[in-house]
């Protein structure tokens, strides 16, 4: 049974930083590209960053220049470090594995809520 469990969200002040983590179980983690997304209520889920199984990373406009995606295959965990948080970063953050064509492979976990407020 596949499980994706995100953690690390919470309340952070504007300008602050967070490290999000996602532990995958029941997957071929080391063979999968992994991605972080976020979703604001009423909006589409937004792709933030992707890391290939070899560790190559790519970032999308919402977090480009202020985020780092990384992975620890020994722990089946993918991380997202985000700094300079603003109110626009307030969302539920999710991870998933990606196929070679960029489609998500698994059902979504519960996500982790990030709230930005002073």
C-alpha cells in the first residue's frame, strides 16, 4: 500500500523559512522522480519543484530562486526547503512521484499546511 506522508508545515512569519518533508512507503522511491506541489483552496494544485532519481532538480516560478528540493533515498524521504516566505506561499503542500511523462503516480497524501502570518 502506497503512502505519502508530508510534514513540516506550520505557522511561519513573513520572511521566514520552512523545511518540508515527505516520507514515501510502498513505492520504488529510489527509482522515482519526486515532486512538490501546493494547493490553495479553490485553486488548482501547483507544481513547485521536481528532483530526478539521480538528484537533478528543477524549479517552477512560484518558488524558483528561494527553494531547494532534495532527497534521501535511504530514508525514502524528499524535502523542500523554502525561504523568504510570504502570504502567497500559504497553502497545503503535497509531494508525489512522477512518471517519465510527468504524470503523478500515486494518490495524494494529506498534505501539510503552511500558514504565513506575523
